C-alpha cells in the first residue's frame, strides 16, 4: 500500500522564533507578503529553464522575485 503525503519540506508549517525571516525580508528589501521562490540545488544548464519558469510565473504573480 502506498500513501502520498505531499512534500513535508514544503507543506509543513515552520515557526521562526528567531525572526530571521523578517530580517531577510528587510535585507533584501522585500515588501511584507511579497512572494519569493528559490531555485536551490540547481545544476549547470538548468538556469535557462528556471528563468523561463520565472518569466511565466510573473504573468500571474507580477511581484514575484527569484
């Protein structure tokens, strides 16, 4: 039997008792609630598809930053 639970890295709610999330928002000059996505652990040659995906997402989320 297989049960799909989702991605616990993404789906889990994580507390930020140190306030580091807010610190990073200020350092990066991000507006409160501004959407951010990270292309982490990429490999050579993946930059193009990441940028293509970012451009596509900007159509729906114009405030999105990569």
